[in-house]
C-alpha cells in the first residue's frame, strides 16, 4: 500500500474512529482506483486529476455499477483527496468539482404491526436459542438499533431497573435508548433461563450456540430462517425491522427529531426517508380530514 494511502487508513482508524467495515470499504475503493489509474493512465493516485477521476467513473458506469455504489466510491475518493490536501500532499482536490450521481429514492420496506404481532406469536420458545431469538427480535423492534450495535451490546449496557440500553453507535458515539416492556420480558426470560446454557462467562448479551458473541452474519442468517418459516410479506432483516420501528413511531404521532435521536442519525436528512406512512394510516387521516372523504 502507498505511504499516503496507509497514512489515510490510519487517520480513519485513529482520528475518525471509523468502524472496521467502513475502513475496509475505503481501502477497497482506493485500491480499485489505484489499479485503474496504473492500467489506464500509468499514474498514481497522488498524480491523478479530475480527468482521470471522470475516466474512472465512466468505467464504473460502463460495467453496470449502480449509482449508489458509484456515489460511495466517489465519496471515498473525495475523503482521501481532502485528507491529502489537508496534509499538504496535494495542492488541490481533484474530486471537489465532481458531483455525485442522483439517487432514486425508494420507500423503505417495513412490516405492518399485525404482521409483526403474528410473527412474534409464531416464534417457538423451548430451547435456549429459541429464547435468544425471541429476545433478539423483540429488542431490535423495541429499539430500532442497527445490527452492528446489537452485536456490540453487553450485559453491562442493559439497565434492567431503568429499562434502557446503552448503544455503541457509529464513530464511537453512544446513546441511551428505551427498551419496551415486551422486549424487557423477553430479555429477562432469555437472560435468566436460556443464556446460562450457552455461556456463563461471555459478556455479550446475545451468544451463538458455541457460547461466544453472536455476529452480524449470525443474526442475518437467523432472521432469514425465520423468514422461511413464517408467512410474512417480506424477508425479515435487521434493516426491515429498523424501518418498521421508525415507521410505526411516526404513524403513531412521534416527531421526526425524536425518531432521529432514537435511530442515532446525525442529521434529519437520513430520517426523513421514514416520513412515508402506511396506506392504512394515509386512508384514516384522509377520511378524518377531507370534507368530502
């Protein structure tokens, strides 16, 4: 790896405190761009300018890369060149004049409340892993936390008396989220009855069958299996549950700023995608408000 790239990766880890997933994504994007420059222009990243950057983006589009992925790669290159400019390695930022491709906005996929109720009622609760799965699903829906945040949760982060969870979010940021009564009941059953069978020593709340911390991949596989076993309209995933959490709060009258805080979004822009409402809610408001409904 080039010295400048290595220094930038260290900056992401040490100063920005970016997650390992984010650091890996930046490194992968930069190495792809470096390989492109060497093959097409025989240049290094430090020597490349706006023309070479445009050529890279054109190459990505030619290979059918999605706009979202192109936007992410451009964001990685912008951050890198911004870092080089700050460190006086480059006099200018060649990525500054390039605009990201416009994204087509999709409404988030979410479950209706009745679907989730049916799902919860259908879950078995016989074994330790059954208790874990039920508690995990209840906690995801009760808090709206990300799967990565769920994986990091330790027993010490859960305050049983206050009914809150200390969430370790992106960039080392922390927040407290309330845990609803249904999730508390499920957690108590799992912690008191099921978890000890998996491991009496591991500090993580959610454990795999080997007694170690459950991974994000493990959670996704578990939810995928639930999708196959249950009759629901969409595949269950941590993000769909998170979308459902935000949608149901807004449908019930919660304000956008509160939902933003609960989700751990830095700004309102990321939360505004949830301002859609379900068709039932839309119909109810219309019937109550329109004079000729």
